[in-house]
């Protein structure tokens, strides 16, 4: 029996969350809903502009949000990544462990990375990200034993470009050799634009599951909705296409199933997709069908969007029991 439900590889980034108006985004020249990589100097300049605005601080990063969600549901999960030898790393590790997830961090001389999340009144999020130490994760830092002991290896798409690519490929190759299923979140349309060729090659070779949203699907396939799913199905057997307030589409066994969204009041959209993936992977690790798993993912995502951070603020382990007893989730 495998020890972990999910082992994730991603960029451990401390989330710095601010509520701003759209005028502020224009002033700092950031396009709404985008994800922008910035230098340490640019980060400091932006933080100076935000000095008088209150913020919420917590551990973030796409894969980290997902493995945390799995742990909060009652599963066993672990995160690999690179952090600095600083207070931010200590805070990050402490918060991750408090959730119940485990960490296998390597250390670098650069500062721990952070993501400045700018939330506008409509709940949309815009990211300015300084990756810092996270970018130094390499093949020698991959904990192969943990991958062997996990049902799923979850890779965030940001690992599929640059010098981190070799580490992600080695991890996925090892997973395949050890009967660990590979899940990939394609992460961001701008990333897909930069790394599409490598992504397509790796997805076709290793992915058992793909997570992506409408804009990412369009960047990857040039199509939308069910047409995008049919293109993605040529490379992967199981695909979860997130549609925001419209719910999600699941491709599995040559069938498309629509899963409606939960109707809730949105506080912010940061981390909703990661929470969805957490619910799905938790359920799949317990051998539920992808369609049933998507229902739990939807419940978790609904909790995330009602919180002020990228993770649910209310206990969600009760959701795991609620979805199991539902009569209409198959």
C-alpha cells in the first residue's frame, strides 16, 4: 500500500494578498487576471507601492495549494520544492505542516519566492511573482522514494519550462516506472505560449490526468469547450476542464460530463482551481470515478472562493464525508 495520496512538485511561494482597485493595476501596468514574473528589484518597488494597504500572508503556489487541500480533506500529501534559508521559509514550512501536509524542501542562497496577489472588487486575481529560490529546483532534488510511495504525482505547469524542466521530466519518468499516476495542471495561458512544444511532448508521454481552465485550453489547442476537450483527449485519457461559474467538464472513457458549479458568494478566485484539483485527486486516490471526483473538487473550490486566501478558511474534511453519501454524484 502506498503511503501518500498525492506528492506534488511546485514552486513554494509565500502569498502576499492585497485588495486593490482596477485603477491601481493600471498605475503599476499589470493586466488584470494575468500572471507576471518579476525581478527582486521590481518586487520591492511594487511592495513599496502597497506599503499602506493591509495584506494577508500565507503559503501559496499551485501545487502547494493542491497538496494542502488533500491534507485538509484528510488525505496524506507531500510537497517538494526549493526555498531560501530565511524566515519566509520557516513560516511556509510551519503553515504547510499545520495543514497536515508534509514537506521535502531543498535550500538555496536566494530568498524564498513570493507571489503578490492583487484582488480586485470582482474577485479576480492578478499575480506579480518573484520566484527566487524556487527556480533552483533541479533533478538531484527530486525525492524519488516519496514518488514511489504515492498514488499520484501532481506537477504544476510552471515546472515545465527552463531549467526546472529536467527535474519535472525525471520525476514523471520515475512515477511511470513505479506505477504512480501523473497529474499535470497546465497553470497559465502565458506559460503555455512560452512552453507549448515541451508541454505537448511531456503530456503525451507521461500525463494520466490534465487540469486546465478555458483560457489555458484555448492557448493549448486553439479551441474552446468540448472541442478543446476532444483535442486534449488525443494526448490524455482523463481531462478536467474548469469553467469557473459555469462549473467544469470531465472527459473520461470517451464521454464528456458537465459538472455544475456551487452557487456561492465569491470573495476571491485565487486558488480555486488548485482546490478543485485537491478534491479530485483525493477522491481518485480512493478509487472513485472521475465524475464523482469532480463533484468533490467543485465543493472544495466553492469553499476556496469564499475565503480571503488561496485556501479554504473553514474545515473541509466534512466535505469528504458529504460527497461520499451523495446519491447523485455518479
